[in-house]
């Protein structure tokens, strides 16, 4: 295998790990936004206001809920493919190290 292919697999593995890390950081932030919307409508001042409609609640909660659902979907998809990517990246990184050492040993002799 060529060095270019090995480095491509290594780059893809690092890239997928960074994507998963971004998703894992983004999910708690989205949960916080969802909790802020819920607390806005669950407070004692909202109970006394008769003008608050369920339509405004649905409008307010729609965007954070859809973003959270989409992040969980991305996390599931990336978790399904990550073991293959990590195993392949580890294997090719190992092959890269061994090939570099083998070339170095051959050059010595």
C-alpha cells in the first residue's frame, strides 16, 4: 500500500473523530437551550398569564427540539460507522509505522 493511501485513511479517521467530538459538545448546549424554553413556560409568572398560548410554545420549542433530534441522529450514524473507521485507522497507522521502520532497517543494512 502506498503512503498516500495510508495518510488518507489516517486523515479520515482524525476527521471523523473531530466530527464526533463536535457532536458530543453540541448536544449538551442544545439540551440547555431546550431547558431554557421549557423553564420560560413553566415558571410561576407564566401560570398567571392567560395570554400564553400553546401555539407560541410550539413555535419557541420547535427549533431547539429539531436541532437536538438532528444531533442525536448524527451521533447515532457516526457511532454506527465509527468502529470501522477507528479500527481501519489504527490498522493503517500501524502499517504506516511498520513500513517506515522496515524501510529504515533496510536502509541501515
